[in-house]
C-alpha cells in the first residue's frame, strides 16, 4: 500500500528543505570562491581548488571554510590555522608573481 497523504506531504517538505539548504550552501561556496579569486588573483577553477585544499588540510567541511572566508571578508578576522592553510593553498595555486609588481 502507498504512503498516506500526510506522509507524502512530510516527505516533500523535507525534500524542499534539503534543496533550499543546498542552494544556500552553493551560494556561500560561490561567494567564497569569488573572494579567493579577487584577493588571490587566481582563476575561478584555482579558487575552487584552493577552497578544497583548505578544507582537506584543516579537516573542516568545505561549506564551513567558505563561511569563514565570507566572515573574514566582512569582519577582517579569520582563525590563524585557516589563514595559514589559505596562504599555503594560494602559494600552490596562485600566480607566481603579483600582477603589476614586475621590475621596470
């Protein structure tokens, strides 16, 4: 026998909630990548790699790293271990020279 109407409604509400969470998470990650791109002078693909790298090296979920980066952008502070992992990742993926710093 099939699900009852209230069970179907509850299942659909749970699915909608999960989809909303995924959309918010995706937006947070995209915004963090944008900050990494701007601050680190890297491509969006490199920004994604940096984000994944920091997540793996700190053993913190990628979305949580993205949230910390956005908070850093708003408040100017970031936990030292996250900053160190971010700097290391940018060293690995970022440009070898900052644009505009060439000798004249």
